[in-house]
C-alpha cells in the first residue's frame, strides 16, 4: 500500500474510477438492483435498456427532467467502454444481440459500499468460533503424528459421549435467538461472497482465453511451442491455490447428496422463528443460494470449455493444412511416375543443379522498375448490322427414345430375343449415329439386354447429305422377360 501503487490504482483501476465517477450513485444502484441483488449473471441488451429506462424515468420524476438527460442505451455503452470497465459487453454463441454482465471490479465496489451502511446487529461470537474452528482444522490437517491424531479424535469422542449423556438425561443446550441471528447473518454474507468470487474466477479464465486467441492469430512458429506455452499457463491456473480451491468447491457442490443436504438445511433454517424475526427480513432467495452457485460455476466452466474448443479448432485447422499439402505432394509424385512409366529415363533418376547452393544477398536485388503505362484506346464498339441466319439454332436432331423402345418391344412380341441388327434392318436409322447411340443407351439401361464385346457387328446408313456411313459396334441382343422389356426409369419410379 505504498504511494505509487495507490496512485496507479487511482488512475487505472475500474473500481476506483467508479467510486470517483460523477454518477456513481446511479451506476451502483442500477447495477446492484439488476445484477447483484437477483444474482443475474448476464442480461440481453434490450431487456437491460428497458429496466434502466424505467429507473431513469422514476429518477427524473423525482429530481427533474434534466438530471440524467441521456438515454439508457447511451449510458450502458459508456459504462461498458474500455476507459470505464464497469460492464462487460459481449455476444454469446448463437446470437447477434449483445449481452451485459458486471465486472469483478464493479461487484467489489458494490460490496464495499454495502458494508458502509450502518448495521443494526454486529455478531462477534460466531466469528470467534469460526476462527477457533479454522485453527483446529489447520492443525489437525497438518498433524503427522498418528498418536496425536488418535488422541484428538478420542477427546472429541469423549465430548460427544458426554453430550449424548446430557441429552439422555433431559438436559438440552438450545441456542438463543441472538446466537441464531448472528450465525445466520454470517452464513448469508459468506454465501453471497461466494457469488462475487465466481466472477473473479471467470475473469481469470476469460483473460487466459483472450490471450490464447491473440497468440494463435499472430503465431508463426511451430505448434508444439505454442501449445506448450498455453498448457503451461492452463496448468498454472489449474494448480494455483485459487484453481485448487475452485475445483474442490465444484466437486463438493456437484455431489447430489450434498445438494439435497444443503436444500434441507436451508429450508429448515429459513423456518426458524429467530430468522423470521430479523429486521429487515431475510431474502427468500437465500433458500436457493446453492442453485445460484451452480449457475455461476457453470459460467466459469463454459469459459474453460470455450478455451478447449479454441485449441481444438486450431489443431484441426493446422492438421487439415498439413494433410492437404502432403496429398498435393503425393499426387504430384504419382503423376510424374505415370508420365515416365513407359519411357523411363536412362541414367540417374535424380539430378541436382549444382553441388553448392547459390547465395542470394538481399542488397544485390535490383530496384523496382515500374511497368510501362498501358495505352487505352478510345474506340467505340458499335453493334453490327449484318443479317446472320439463325437456322442453325433450330436445325437440331431429336431422337425419341420411347419410339426406339416401342420398336424393340414390337419385334419381341413373337420372338424370345432379337439383335440390334435385326431391329435396324426392319426399322432403318432415320437420324444416323444419334439414333444408333440411343439404341445402345437403351440396351445399357435394360437389365435383360446382352452386350457381347467379343463379337462385332457393322451398321451402315446414309446421312442427310447423302454420304454413306458405317459404324462397328459390339453385338447387342434384346431378350424378352416375363414382363416384357423393362424400363429402368419406370421401375424406379414405381
């Protein structure tokens, strides 16, 4: 707490800036009402703007229209700016609406200001007993002598036996109302303090996630060095006192038995007459404070999961790039091997340009020479007026495949099988090669047709220009089935 440290905090810490802000009462009251008091971890922008507008409306009615002239959205943007740092503005995954959450510095200010209020009841006995209990736990947990531990357990067992005997004898030691109130207030302050601690834990993991993203974006060295650095920081946080305490707390709280026990204890305590008589009355939300702990802990856990996804995405992207480069090299080698398969070069399979490398000095590179400026012509292209006939666009050959199938079916009515040559002899080709290809396509789609590659047949026709044409093709047989010629397209549609 020297001068320079305090001066640095006064200039740079968001909590000090909030205490010195002109509208600090407005900021603290609004954020306490909508975040700390109901334990809201995050709130959409539209909803928060609506709440703040209501608060500003009531304050303007009470203090005057010019006391807070700006809009709620304008105030929220200012409070979330980098030079203020009292709100955190971010976009959750899967939404384009900004959300807000208070920062740990803001929650510290709110807690400190709440402690400045006059307290009607200050308990000391429960805190003294807590000090004794913590000292006893530390000494028992660090004792290495088994005999000393056994002696302490036997002493405690004797005390328990004596207390059991007093109860059986009808003597019950009951806490008075003051003792119950004192312990309840201490429990309430500790429970709410845990919620504030969660924001600090989440902030630490969020800063680690941000630093990892920044380093990944500018990293140009090996993946191993980057991952070693990231995992070292992750392990440092995990193995720190804060990380170990958080993990132990989370494991304890995630136990179903502990949750049921906490629920039962809180309900029973809230029903005590001494607790109900407190002024002001206890907050009913304390009966479900452990569910608020779970919700706050899940936010911190999601931040850690986001860090893991970021690392996994980085590894997947790098692996994909490396695999792509490897496949390109392998494909290049295969293509070169196929190119020289039948004409393998004589002599050595590989040559090098020279025995020593060339030395390229950067200062020996020639200076930049600008290219010549291109000459742009100013001629205007005019549309032509020639009359070009468009007959070629309409002079197209159309082959009716259904007519070809009908020819084959008609000839198979009184025969078991028929060759393509027989079909062409009876139904000569009208469109030449296009019609012949149509018959071959029908035979390829027909599961009952046979195409014999070993036997060849020759087909002749005369085209539209009067030129004789001839094609040699495998022998094709159309075979009649029990249902006749099967149309694959019709069979698939049925």
